[in-house]
C-alpha cells in the first residue's frame, strides 16, 4: 500500500507515452549488481492494523494521567488552549511547505510575521527569525552569531545553562574558532546550593565574544544579572539569554530590558505536552543592528504592485540557497508549524492568560515546596526561584527518584547528572497543570520512603 | 479602496483585531493559593507590562482559519516542488503521533516508563538502516541539513582517529545550497566540482581535484538533476582510493526505495529526510526529521544518547568518548519519527518498491509530455524529478519567474525554480507517486498552455499573477528597509 492512485492501465499508458516497455527500463542506470535488493522488512499493514501496532507501543509508556509528574528541567507542561491543535490539524497549514511562492502562501507568510512580532513582544527584542530546530540549537546559533558580530572567539558559558543546550553549543562550535569556557555560576555548601553570578561576571574579558545566561536558569533561579551585564558592557562582549520556558516571560522582566543582545529559547510549552522532547521550536531574537547576522527564515511586510499589503521571505541573501558556503547557517527546513502553534497560543491566551499561567506556576511551585517542608523535607531555597526548586534528597537523587517512581510519582530531575556535588538533590517543577492531588501524592510518597 | 481586489479581502494583523480588556481563553482554575511574585522574586525582576494583543477566542480562530485559506497545500492540489517530495501525508500518521502515550512522555522520565517509545525509535532506526543500507542510524537530527552537519563532523572525527587532518569537501556544482553551507559550518573548505554534459560527475575533474586534503565528496543521489549518477561505483571507488569519504545527500531517497540501497554503492554516510521520503508533513516549512545512516567505521562518532536493546529492555546509552556530541536537546523531532514509522509499517516491504516505481514513472511521464514544449538540457531517463530549462521562453522575453507566476493564475503551484544552479532558468518538477495520471495531465496542460502564452501573449506572463490574493510583491524594499516586527506606529 503506497498511497499511489495509479491503476495498471494508467501505468501502461504512461509507459507508452514515455516509450519504454516496463518500469524496470526506468531503473537501468542503477548498477545491475545492486539493483532490487531483497529487503528484510515486515508486511504492509492497513490503517487499523498499523494503529493497533503503534497503540501497543504507546500503551507501554507512562503518562501524567497515571503519574504525578514534577519533571521540568527544560521541558514544561502548561495549559494549551484546545484551538491550537485544531488549527495545526488544518491541511492548509500542515501540508504546505516553505513559502517559496509568496502569492500562493500569504497565510503562512503573514503568520510568520505575526509570530516574529509576538516573540519580540515577549522577549523585549527588536527582531526575531521564524524559528530554529529547538532551544538548544538556537543557543548554538546565537553563539555563532556573536562570533560573527564581534570577531572574537571566547564564550563565557554559565554552568546554570541547561546541560543539553551547552552540549549542543559545543557540538556546533567544535570545528570553528570558538572557545567555550564554562563557569559554574553556582556553589555548594552544607547549607545548600546558591547562585554565583559574580563568578560568571569575573570570567568575562576582552576576548569574550559573548556571555550566556539562562533565565530562569536550569536550577530554577531568577537572579539579578546586573554584575554580568556590567562586565559584558565593560569588555564589549555580547549578552545571550536562554529561555527554556516561554511562559516565564509572562511574569519576568524580559531579556530586552536586561541588556540582551540575543535571546535563544524553546517554545514547545506553548503548543503542547513535551512529546518526549520534540518537535519543539527554537526562537532566536536580537537587536535590529544584527538582523543580517540572523540565521534562518524571516518574513517581511511589503506591498504588491497595487500598493496592497503583502508578505515575503526577506533578507534571503543570508541563506544557503543564495549564499551557499557564505550563508549565516545551513538551516533550511525549520519548525514552522510549532512556531505557528506558539503564535496561535499566545494570541488565544492574551496577556492576561500568559501572565496567569506564569503566576499559577510560580504559586504551585512555592506551595509545593512548603508542603514538602511540612513533611520534613529540606528545600534549598535561599535563592529566589520561579517554578522549579532544589530539594535535598539525603538518600541520593537517583535513588530517591526510583523510590518515588515506585509510588507513582515522577519526583524530579536528579541534579547529580549535572555535577557530582549535587548528587543529593532533585530539581522539582510545578506548573499551572500541577494539582493539589499531585502535591499530596508527592508528599505522601516522600513520607513513605523516608519512614523508618 | 482603489486597486484592491474583492475576491479574497486582505486579512488584518492579529494586533489589529485586539481590543483592550477583551478576554482570551480562560486559564485553569487555581489549585493553590496565589503567591505574590513580588514577595518571592528579586526587585526589578518582575515585568511591568506585557504588550500582547487581547483578542477573543472566536476572533483568534477565524483569523487563523482565514489565513490558512490563503495557502496552497498538498491536500488542495498537486505541489510539484522539485527536491521537496511533496507527497500525500497519510492521516493515520497524525492520529498515531497524537496518541497520549506517545505525545505526553517527558524526556527525563525513567527509561522503564518509556519502553514503547524507545522500542519504536530503535525499530525505526533499524528499518531505515535496512532500507538505505547502513550499519547504524541515528534519528537525532531535526532535519536534513543537521544530518549533513553531523555527517561531516563524523568524517572529521574518523580522520582524526587515524591521525589525519583533511579540510576540503568536494561539492558538485549541482548540489543543494545546504551542502556547501554545512561544509563551512564544520570549518571545511568547499571545492566545486563540475558536471559532465551527460549529467554525471566529470571524472577527469574529480581525479584532478582528489588529493590528500580531500575529506569528503558530497554527492546527491539521485542528483539534483533528477538523474542517477551512472558511474557511481567508479566515483565512490576513486574517492576511497584517495583516502576520502563519500557523503550522500539522501533527500532524494524516494526514487530508490526498494530499488537500490545507497549504502551498497560505496556511500559511507547519508542523511534521509523523513519529511520528504517518509511522509511526515512539511508544516509550512517544518518541522522535519533527519536520520543519518553510517557504515560501521563511522558509528563510534555518532551523537548520543543512542537507544540500545539490553536483556532488561531498551535503554539510552550515553555518547561514547569519540562522539561528536549531541545536536538536539533530547532525541530530535520524535513526533515525526512516530509518523515516519507509521508510514513505513503501512508500506511494508511491497510498498517500498511501489513508491519508487510510481514516483519515477510519474516524473518520466511529465518529461515525455513536456519535452516538446521546453528545453531539457539533460534529457535522459530521469528518476523522481525532471529539470526543464526556460531557455526557449527566455528568447521570447519571458523568464522562468514569469512562467511560475502565470501558473499561479491557473491555480497550480509552480515547481522549484532557479535550482539547480547549473540549469539556466530551471524549472524542477517532482510530481511524486501520489499524483494520479489525471492530476499529472492537468499540471502538464497548464504548463503547456503557459508555454503557448509565452509565444502569443507574453504580457499575461509578465503581469501574472492576477488571480491570487496579492500581485507581485516588492521584495527590494522589503530587503532594503526590513519590516519584520509590527509596531503600533505602523
Ligand atoms: C537535495 C537536498 N539536500 C538537502 C536538503 C536540506 O534538507 P532540510 O531542509 O531537511 O534541512 C534539501 C531540502 O531542503 C534538499 O532538497
């Protein structure tokens, strides 16, 4: 079953028009010895049967309906209005492609322009592109952008940036002249874990192309970045902020007001559940002055021959199909549909909705921390946090997670995976979708595993 | 308003539909007593204003429905973009990808709680390896271009492991722009390679340019001319003899399914585009999903984590010491891996060959029908696509852009234009196997009719389109003073 509508009679007619006897005659350029291999593949399956197969696999995975989940760590669950997915199921959106013929794809182009404008408002920046693969590659591209802008090779990376994002930035820069220096940006003592922005600021010097901070950072903290901003300005370094939860921008001072030159982030949480990590959409926003250094598609507003408003792909001389080896990036296919979903979601929630999801998330996390303290747990909360906090896990983070899972609770992310000094901690996240019942499940599981 | 066409009235911007105080969708009921953000966050860290549009739910819905209607899509009509494989996206894929058990899981839940997902991705990687002839496959790349980057990094790492450093990548002049762009991103130097008059790589030039600085040849198979490289075995043999690797751009795998495995032809590493060959939707520009297949010698350098099968079940194996590192925050565009897997299991063994057969048949049928009306510089049996040249029409004062814009008046989406660069006034047509003979005929007749108009009424082409929501757009001003972010003052 190949979804081909052709009948044998159609095929015979086509072969006659072409002037060959059989389909095999069309494949003669393939070396004969390698033609028509026998593939070890299963039989074709009709719809019902393939769905039964895939559902069987789906049913083997545990989901938040059956588990109280406190997992965040860069992948967040928030309320998403039902209309978002209804829109994304419209054929006119999801079965089109990059708007190469503007007159036939004005809908996609206008939605890209609206998306870019909404991202600018959320982040407080002046220009944004139409999306990158994910937040991690957005950071990698941001670092490459800053190298091109400053012609410096040093990068000061805070250790409070998502570890997977830092890994991707390292992958993207390994073969070019970029030297990433990671500075913890946190410190551990008996009393807990605390941010150390001064250490990040101190690492900036005249070779620094950019400094990278995350907001809220990987540990959930919201810190005042002023020392870093001042040091960067003193040394002429660019400032890159990473945002892994777009909902946080509903409440927190936007990076644009905190000296940002580039904002790199992930938008998945606006569009749907984590989907085991993808597809999400990377956002990349910057100042007007750097627009020609942005990678990826950008939609622009213009007019047609009659002076009527219309939209086009613009500044295409940055891109691979024009500039080839001198392009700003090799990206072609991006994450347009997810970006569209983000634009629809923000529009449907409005400023009140986005702010309310942010406030609810902050409240849920702080109430959850209080409930844990009530049952004797220690929360390392000396530093201000948004919707994620560090829980002391005296039996070890990994062991605690396993024990909680046995009670039907995904208790958090063991921070020992980031640094051995944090072996005895968990990163716990709550959002607007966290319920009182979830928190009760966590506190009673906590008590159960710490009893006796 | 003068000059404004009434058929499809222009749609206001979302910002213009807003009204202060208009409620949006209701957020969930509070589960906990509110905490005042100012009481827990540092001073200066709570934003004062959030300037987003306030639009009612129904107006948001209508706005985006109306915008969607100003789009062409596969589900409306043939979408013959060469190199893009715009084939039907089976609806069962969308159902599968939205099953809660596949959509809801979190990347950091215990591996024991996502055995079904890990099994699916593991099986998909194995099946893709079988189809394309590679020892190991990673589905972490989010698109083809990212696969290219991983592939070139793997080649560099392999060379380094042998104590070699090579910095040149040979890229045929017919290659997609991503090939040279990727070479630069990976710190390598691009050396272009010419195409012989028969559409194959120029072997003499290849010999002349192969030396001990050549890390790789990037080869698109079938080529972007829609042709199978007839001397492929000779090409891969010579590159290997010179110590280089062969990178295959597998964006065009559709033509080869079940007919040949590129990995059997001496290709060391190749990306596959699940959004082309394996029907994951193009989404108005993305997301796609790339997969990268490598032969055994390159496997140690792949990104981690990789999914492995142990006695105890599936597990995520962290990257080894030689890995080039990860290229995605988790495992790539998993939703599209589910769609691609659903499609592959729907096709089965028999379906694979049928896809290639009908894709190639349809392209050759269009070639035969259009050959009397257009120049075809490399006119031999083609694979999944045929590249025409608008050179005959240019002599009449009509450019390929004009032909493309006139097609729009016929309600037909134009093919890819001006690519590959080595064909003058190129029109690159890829019909795919999911178009019927009637649909192919309608497309061919529209194109033939436009070719006739180029002779009899060229001004129609110059003025086109006239039946679209907008006429030709001013790209020069858009570039010179970019308006990419709406502000109220506009
Ligand atoms: C021949 C060829 N190579 C590479 C690519 C890049 O793939 P992607 O758009 O998935 O990054 C494309 C398509 O865009 C292509 O047609």
